[in-house]
């Protein structure tokens, strides 16, 4: 990885961390006894970013599993999605690529 790629990855990680921290701070409810987990907050951010599009969230989940080396899990998740949405292409064919 080049230093430019490393810089970009580090900056992205900092921005994601800042987004989670900001959401946690601004989403705080007075009197709440629980603090949302990092993953719940990030999920909420992604749901808002994708305007609650289940397909885009599923594609993101598939890509995250695949990029992290969880290929079997990615394929199993894609199969689960396909069974629930038989009219759609597999998750590795993104919604933007879907010609149906």
C-alpha cells in the first residue's frame, strides 16, 4: 500500500470514528440508562446515509464480510438475501449494476 493510500485509510478511519462519536454525543437522551454500542451507531449512520435502502445496506454488509476475508459468511449472507428477494440479482452485482 502506498503512503497516499495509507494516509487516505487513516483519514477515513478518523472520520468514521468522529462520525460515531458525534452521533453518540448528539443522540444522547436525557435520562437514558444505556449507551448505544459503536456498531449500533454506525448501523444507524449507514441506514441514514442509504436512506434506509435494504438493498444498499445488504450490499454493504456483503462487501464488508468479503473485504474482511469472511468469504463463506459473505456468500451465505448473499444467499439469505437472494431467498428473501428472488427478483433481485446477487449482492455482488450492486443495485447500480442491476439491469433488471
